[in-house]
């Protein structure tokens, strides 16, 4: 009889001990989860890996028309014109510099993000795609490699202006906001505030 009582007491003891250990373990896990909560630095680290996802790319196919003369006293000399047409494929990329994003985590659900103004990141004319048409052969003013380079450089400026007119900056900002918001929601944030960095005009 005493043996049975002793066994029951031990069973109850180990049961109570197991419950206590389970409670302590659960409390410890919750505390650890709280301690593992995201801070501004950890959020910034996650965001910085996403820059490629937020790039905006416009593809271009265009024709470059180039013409020039030899000059004397800033006047075009007759019969010294040189000209050519180039057809090309290229692209332009714009985006936000994610390394300049500012993050402020208020708590486990609220975060404030400030993103910088977008900028043109790359303007490329694919040299392998270039085709030359209607090229002059003027012995008095032959075409040089520098002429092609000048024409391509000027065309890149045209591509940039055209892309800006089409709203590439606005689209780059929108893509950055979309990518950041999606990431923050996956991280558990529900109160997300994203603002655009204000640039003060220079003082003269």
C-alpha cells in the first residue's frame, strides 16, 4: 500500500515538474522572440538586398543622325560635310539608392521609411546592335571613331531626357515603395509609413 502511494506521489511530482518546465520554456521562447524583434538596423539590412527588384528599365531602338563640317572662322566650309546614320538598341535604368534609405522602427508593428529621390543608374547603347547607314566618304573630312563616340554620347542624353519625360523617376519611386512595403509586411509590420526625401534647393 505504501509502495503504491509512493509511486503515485512520484508520478504527480514528475507531472507537476513537467508542467512547470513547459511553462518556463514557453515563456523563455516568447521572451526570445521578443528579443529577436526587428530593429532599424536589421530592417535596413533586409531592405538593402532588394535594390535590383525595384529598378525600372526602358528599352530603346533608335536612329542617330550625325552631320558635321570642317570650319573656318566658325563658318562651315563647302564640300567638307561628313555624315552617317546609326541604328541601335539600348536601354536605360533608373532606381532609388537603397543604401541611402532611412529606417526608424517604432515597435513590432510600426515602421517609418524615408527614401531618397530616384536617379538614372545606367544608360547603355549596345555596340553589337549598331548598324551604320548612309556613311559619307569625304577625303577632305573623313569620319573618325571620335565622331561615332560623340554621336552615341549625345544620343544617351536624348534617351535620358525622353525617359524622364515619360515618367521613369515616378515609376522608380513607385516600384521602390511597392518592394519595400511587400518586404515589411512579410516581416510582420502592419503600420508602414513611407515618405520621400525632400531636397532643399541650393542657396545662392
